[in-house]
């Protein structure tokens, strides 16, 4: 019996925000795995801001998604068939499986996971790419020390929420920036941040002055733009600024706005460093072990924003750019 595979193909390069018309929803037969490959039935598919960059035909850390190709996306699901010695039907795996029901994947690039150890959505949130981004971006690039002040933008999002919690675990102060009173209350009351600035209803510069009286030792940037400039103006001596993303700039139809306050790096002997989580792939086991332990101990909380239905992909993706998601955004396909 053939398996019907629904797929979202990228068929146009978006200008500004992605539109449904930039994609085509098709149905085809699921492929058969070749040697050292597996066939995976996606259960949950990750939606990430980085997807917007993958749609552009520009040089980046990975090649762009080609026109007519399945939209690139991470996912977690069940192995249906396998010709790889490390996987058997009934196993579960996480990998870059695409925006589709079924994926034929190289067994070398997929990772086996155990749904008995954690719910499947966690393997594409706290135990997946967002978790590894927060863990290595903060600890390796940001290097927070006990008593220092860590500020993170998009603090209620998939990465930002974890960054602040890890900062607290490491003995630092955590100050978040998020949009709206509900998200800010979640950041402080549930996640345990020391403070949260509501960029939709407060002056971010004044908020940073209030909550960071001795300056910012680590600013973990997820948004770029004006908020990055506010943070640069408040840097402490020797500050570190990990650049994780710039979601405020991804849909620009004009050139990306660079930081105006970059001379703060000079006068404060600070550094700003971009990083890509894939650079730490060889150490994912270390990060997953630490994150899993903190989750089991109740020191770390993870929130998932799950939308049901693969057919809703284009509209669901836009939640990221409108600030509508609350936690790690993903699609449930089954």
C-alpha cells in the first residue's frame, strides 16, 4: 500500500513577509529508503525564524532552499522503514525532515530519540535546536559569570526563554525583553527572570537603565534593530553580545539596519559575536544531557505552541514574525 505524502514546496522567493502564494501544497507518494537511509513519518515539525533566511537566494551558512524543493524544516517522527543499521521500524528520530508528512533521510544525519524519556515535542524545543542554541550561545559565546546581568530579547520565545533560565542556573541575573504584559508575566512569574521589559508598552532604554544599573554583561540578541541599539548603549565593561538572530529585520524589503551604537563595543572593550548552532553539532550530546537533567530537576521549563494541521503551514509561520507565538512554535501532523 502506497503512502500519500503531503508536501509544502517553495515555488517563489518571498518579497517581505512570506505569502501562501510563495508555496505550493502537493500530494505525492512517499519515497522508499535507499541504502543507509530511513523513511520517517513526521509527528511534529519545527517552525523557526531561520526558515525565512533559507528562502532567500543568497550566500549563507547553508544553501538556500531551491525553488520547487520541499521547504526545509526540522522534525521529529517515527521510523516507518529503514535500510540503516542504527534504525529499525518503530524507532523515533529527529532531523531535518522538511515540511511534509514523510521524509526519506540519511541515517547519518538523523538522531534516534526515546519518547519514553521525554514527550516528542521536547526533542525539537528544549532538547532540540532551540535548546542547543540557547545552551551553546549563552555559555560558550556569552560566558556569563555568577552575579553578572544577562539580558535577552524575545524572552518568551523558544530560545530566549531558555537563555534566561540557564543564566539563572549559572548564578547570573536575567532580564528579559518581551511583547505584552502576558508574556512578561510568564517570563518573571513562571520562568523566574529577575525582570522583564515590555517593548510594546514601555521605553526599552529606560527599562534597561532601571533593571541593569551596573550595565549589561551579556546581551543575547534575537531581534536586532532598535532593541539591539538600546542594549549596546547600556553595555558594561568587557560585555559579550552573542548574535543569535535578527527577526525584526528578516522581512525587510530594504537593506538590513545595522547597529548605530556599535562604538559602545570599543569604549567598553566589549565584543559582539555571531554564531550558528550547527557549529556545535559535535557537542550536542553534552548540551542535551545538561538540558535533560535541568528539566528533570525542575530547574528548566519549556513551553510549546503547537498548531495542528500541516495544511496551515504558511499562516502558522507568520506567527513568528507577528510576535503571536508563545513558546516554541511547531506543527502537529498526526
